[in-house]
C-alpha cells in the first residue's frame, strides 16, 4: 500500500508539472498573439463613488452592531438616490502628470486629453495634478500645448501642485485657468540652463587627436571633446537667451499680471511666497480642492496605462508557476 501511495503521489506531481508547462506555453502563445494590438489602454475610476463608499464605511464602523445594521439599510437607499442625482451632474476629469527630464509622460497625457475632448460636455472641467522639476524645452513645450488643447475645447482647466512645478513643470502649470498649490510646494524657476563637461585638455595630455567636421558655421557651438572657443560660447549663450525670451513670453501670455522681470530670474519659491508674486492663484492641496467639488461634479480619474512588455509579462507568469511547483514538490 505504501508503494502504491508513493506511485500515486508521483503520478499526481508529474501531472501537475505537465499541466504547468502547458499553461506556460499557452500563456506565451496567447500573449504573442495579442502583443501587436495591446500597446496601452485608458482606465476610468469613479472617484465620487469611492469617496461615498469610504465615508459610509467609516460611519458604520463607528456604530454598534445593531445600529450599524439599521444604518446600513438606510445608507443603501441613500446611496441609490445619490447615484441618480450624481448622474445628472457635470463631470470633473482628474489627470495625474508626473514628469521626468525628457517629459516622455506627455505621450500618455496627449491620449488622455484626446479622450476628454472627444467625450466632454459643456459644463465639464478638468483637474491636472502636476508634479515636475522640469526638463527638456521641447518635451515640456509639447506638454503645455497638450493642456492648451483643453482650453481650446472651452473646458475649465485647473492645475494643482502638491510638491513641485518648476521650470518646464511651471511652463505647463501656468496654462491653467486656475493654478493651485500646497503651501510648501516649490514653483517657479523660470530660466534656462545647459551644461556639459569638456575633455579636450585630457585628450591633449594623452596625445589623443579629436577631429570634428561640420557644415554650417554654428552646427556645433560647444563640444565635449574639441577645444571650445569664445565665439562658440557666445553663440551658445545667445541660443539660451532666445529660449528664455520665448519662455517668458509663454508665461506672460497666461499670467499677464506678473511682474515678469522680477520672477523670470531662474529662482524658485514656496507656494506661500509665490502667491504674493502672482505665480499662482490659491493655496490648497489637491485633495482639499477635490473635496470642495464633490457635491457639484461627478469626479472621474482618467489615466492611460502602458502594457508591460511581452517578455516581462511572460517572465512574471513563469516565475509564479515555477515557484508554486517548487513549493508543492518540496512538500
């Protein structure tokens, strides 16, 4: 009997291993078939419903068992009425933008903006919770242009800054009809910077020649490995000043009340200081601002989510299966 039992246990484990292998192969085949079409997707979360449920659960937990049971029935009826009332309200779309140096996140933002413009109604509005210390001019310039699309569509745009909106981040934030920031958030830094090392003396010391051939007087003003000239530095400085002028013109377009020469020095300020300078309109966290809108709007969080690469998804599934198998066999 013991031999028979061991044999049955062996057969069962072997069958599970075979099933697991077939599952992995099937997962790979299925993922490969869908990989071409699955680049990403838009996800919509009803924040109004989540807020109501959270408040209801908290109220019930503060009651004793008998009172909670009675209150739950009342809450269920009220929730149904509130849902019907909410459905008649205009919508508030909430977008989150956390930008890096190259502002690659603008791609997802553009898809979210397109979706809103395609479905928005006259009284709807948009909140962008923005966080960025800035980065490339072209990347954040494109980000600002995406937010301008919302204004062009006649949608009220509010930007909330809870931590930082500096340089390119402020370039985007100032597009809003209303700019709100938490008291100790960092804003400003309306300036342009560029820097690079130069290894020319190092190469000369080690008797390494560096040749750079260009067509066009200013094709390359400063270089990493060549010998930089005063003329090249001057032209590079001119280019930075030109971009700075464009940056200031952009800020002035959206916040004409600013004393531009006072704030366009590259400095940054806390929101408490910045509001006195006219860089923003209100001191408030994004959570507090949203709570104020809860009775007047249906609030939805919209985000574009990129699909994970095929190899990463398969690896995660395979790893999980193999871990489960190893634990089972060890038993």
